[in-house]
C-alpha cells in the first residue's frame, strides 16, 4: 500500500491536543502518512502553556532536509514557527524542495490565550513564508493583527481584509470565523477573484484545543490526496465541525480539551 505523504512543520504540544501531535492525528484520520519537523517544544496542557523551548534553526533545516531527501512529500503544513531564524530556515528549504502545496497556519496565540509567535517574527512570516504558501489560514484576530487593524465583524470587512492579505503574496487565504459571533461559524476562502463563504453551526463547547492546527492539517491532507483546493477546504471544514461536535465525549484535561480527531471511528 502506498499512502500519500504530508509533512507538518510545527511545535510539539506535550498534552497532545494541538501542534505536531494534532497534525499527525489529523493526517492519520484522512488516511495520509504523516512526517514531522519540530520547530519548538512546549510544556503545556489544556489549561495553558507553561514554557516554550525553540529548536535551533539549523536543526530545523536538518530535519527538513532529511525528510525531503527521502520521502515523496505531496503537501506541507506549517504551524508554530517560534522565531525569525526558524522562519528563514523553513523558507530557504522550501524554496529548494518546492513542494506542490504549502498550507501556512499562522499560529500566533494558543486557545488558552498564550502568545506563541513573538512580535519580531510577524514581519519575517509575512516576508518569507506568505509568498511560498498555497493557502494561508488565519483566524479573525490573526488576520486583523497582520494588517494592524481591528478584528473584522461583518462580511464586508472580512472580505476587505482577505483581499489585502492575498496582496501580501499568498496564492489563497482562508479566514476562519470561529472567533466570530452568531449562530453560524463562517469561514471565507479567497482565491483569485473568488470569495467562497463556508458556513457551519457554531457549537457550544469549551473543548476546542487544536482546532486551527487540525483544520489546516486536514486541508493539507486533502491536497496530498489530490483534491482541489476548494474540495480540500470544504472537506476539512465538514470534518473539523464533526470533530468539535464530538469533543465533549473525550473528557481530556480540565481546561480547553482537544477536538475528537477520530470521531469517525467512535
């Protein structure tokens, strides 16, 4: 059996709900073989992040080179990047390896509220990784932070921000609406001149740890499987909605618990 291969470049979550661990679970749930490059170690649980230990940029490069030299990577997901030197290392290696698909999830703040991307890394992310990304997946606060604006609260403002984020170099942008208000959580996919609104019921649960990581990984898995971008986003949106709906069944930790990655098999 030959499985499509996806690579996650992200931080490690010691509690298993987000980061590398969530990405690999997501790949497995989609029948995709997962490889990983760890950018940072975090000491965290469902209540918050206690400590962060960045991996040296040279070792990030070594991990990436080892994977690309041997594995036929169909898609890459980038999550927590930790520091400017890491961003530069990732960009340099991706420019050499030239994978067909790169999904960039700009992890800036954890579900618990802890900041995961230093301010000095934001400009490096925009400069070095946006132009390499097939898709960038900011949530509403992240989209606003990149543009130095208030958080968008209606479709017109979200559309304006999405188009301006595309102008920064990404081929496509998905602004996630999980932090919005209303009965529906609406994500907006910007690609070329098209804007596609993807709605799902807003679910009442505190157990959303790893939602952003898992959604972007689900999209990367779909792209690795040969799906079009729109199909990969739609399928990932439907899957993460079900994963959130099933999250309360897991009963992991005492804070923001993880989504249920394997709800299909429960």
